[in-house]
């Protein structure tokens, strides 16, 4: 079976198993993230209350922690969730939104990394900042460094924490210590829709919830989103319609469409 066929098999697996994915994510993307998860067949829970977060981690198949709109209360919830996921060996994803932009974010990320995320997904600037490889600056949550520049940072993070690292960009790069996968799908218009990176992290959560090979799980999630966006752009007039068409394509993408478009090496 080729890598392309394996990834399609994983997409079908998520549809069939409908994993429950717990999200502590940011205000900007909650609706988009939940819709993306539903579109691929997963079930989202968006819960950050201190009183219930530990239980939510336990009943879910995976957790996703996204630091986009941080505050002191949410940080406590994130740390409880990460600690519990690590303790009971539930897979979890860290999305280090805006890493390097403030000491507040960096301190929070430093604490979260202690609980060994299964996957870390960010843009090149965020991955570089997280690894403290150099003094790359972040411009909000947009990447100011090319994906390729972040590979050394990703390898460093993997060595430190054991996480699979996914660098989002024009080329999505997945680093697991043994190899690097490169996915060259997507479209520049996707950068004009808020939160698609956050949606990618949520989808990774769904895929690592029910696929044993976590590297393949990350690759399947990223390829699905990128290809769906690439196809959806063709029938969109701008970022507004793309947002809607992308959700539809995540839901109804066919094997033929996936296999025809995928560019992975």
C-alpha cells in the first residue's frame, strides 16, 4: 500500500470511529474548529471550565490545547488538561499560537511542554520561537519564517520532548526524529481565512485519537485540510466563500479527489 493509500485509509477511519476530541481553544476559532471536526466525522467538545476539564480529558479520545486567547484562568485549565492527558497517556496536541510574541505566552508554553504533548503544530516562526533556536520574531500569529528554516528547530523540539512536530506553511513539514514528510498542497488564499492553522491542530487531534501511527495520523490530517482547501478555492470568490466551501469539501471529499491532488514526499 502506498503512503497516499494509507493516508486515505486513515481519513476513512476517522469518519467511521467518530472520535471525541476535547478542545481548549481560542475565542476567534471555536466555531470554525468545531465545524471542521464535525465535517471530518469527529465529535468536538469545547470545554475549559476548571471544574470539569479533568473529566473532559478522561472521556475524550484526545485533547487539543490552543493558546490563542490566553488568560490566567484558562492557563490553569490548560495545565490541568495537559497534566491529566500525560498521566493517563491520552494523546494531546499543543498549538503554540503566537509563541515568542510575549513572555506571558512563552512562560505558559514552557509549563505546558513539561507534560510532553504528542504533537506540536505551529507555523515556522512559532516552532522556532518554541525551540529557542534563534531570535526569530513573530508577527502576530502569522509566520515570518519559511517552513524549511524551522526544521532544525523541530528536530530540537522532538529531541527534547519526544513530540511529533508539524510545521505549517506553503509546504507542511512533519518531523518525528526518524524522517521528515513534506506535503505541498493548499493555496495562498487559505492564509486569508482566520484560524485554519487552529483547525489543522484540531483535526490532528481527531486523527491521533484513533490512528496508532501518529506520524501518519498527522500527515493524513494535514493533507486532508490542504487538499480540501486547494479544491475549495476553485469554487470560491474570496476568503468568505472559501471558509464555507472548505467545510463542505472536508465533509464530501472523495478518494479520487484526494489521490489526484496529494503531493507528499
